[in-house]
């Protein structure tokens, strides 16, 4: 995992293809299936790159982009769309997109454009996630608490990053499973509980509990008062 990418795509086969392909390349990826879900995430979560479809249920991609650019001028946005007319490309770029890729596209070309957009200097400053005395460096994939290195597995590191991106918010098991494992939660697996327990154990060697359980709701990152 290196950079955080939000995929805004309503067509499940395309979204699954991108989630799987980018995940296999080591990127941390999350999906929004419609414009409103994307806008909700963009207001509360930081990403290094947005892959944005134009045609979306509810808010369409161009509306999401214009709203996003009103609050964020730097995070690159790559439009993925079947609209290939020159006037439409101009409209997308004028609305704030940084690049434009017409469907269908070759995954190798998409990867090249993703790499190019993530090489921009302004992206480097967003590679560190922090909460209180906990830090996670997305570039080196190393985490510390109170200055002490945490020996985390890849999944534990991804899980920690998800919590660090959403402090104070309850994360449901479905959201955690989709974000960290890139799969649908079947409602019976104890995978999340096992990984949360181990992550807690490693974090609590160096400080108080910060991953809290909310019964029948999920988990949240929050340090309670002693």
C-alpha cells in the first residue's frame, strides 16, 4: 500500500476490476457507488487521487467535481468516462479534472496516468497519517506509537490507516471489510475481530486503548478520558 485512491464508479464490474487491479498494485482503494456517497466521503476523508466516473446516479460526476474543487484545489482527479467529444473533455478539465481517460481503456494506460498524477510534489505531504501519539507513514508503510515502532502485518497496517483516516467515526464491519479486504462482508467471519484484537495488543503496549467497540455497530478510533 502506498497511496489512497477513491474510485467513484456505479458499474459494479468496472468498479470490481479497478479495486482488484489497483489493490494488487499496492494501492489502498475505496469505492463510492454513486455521486452522493462520493461527496459524503470527500467531505470527511482525505485521498491522494480520485478516479471519477461522469455518469452517476443522483449527483453526476461533474457536479461532484465542481463541489469538490470548491473545498480542495490540490488532490488530483482523473475522469473515467465514455464521453469522448472534445467539448466534453474541455468541460471536464475546466471543471477541475487533472486528466481524462475515455472508456474502454487499457489498464496499463490507467496505471501510467495514476503514477503520473501521484508523482506531483503536492501529493508527498499527505503520506503521513496521525492521531495523538500514533503515526503511520504511507510511503514507508511503517507505524509508530509514542515514538516506538509497531510491528504490523500488511492487513494490520491497512486497518490502522483506515482508523487514522476516520477518527471519531464509527466504522461498521461492512465498511472495514470492504476497505481493508476489498470484499463483501458475509456477516459471519471473525476476521475483523481477530485483526482488531491483534492491532489493539500492539498499540496498547505503548499507550491506552484507542480502538473502541460499539456493540452491534462497529469500531471507532477514540481515546477515552482516564
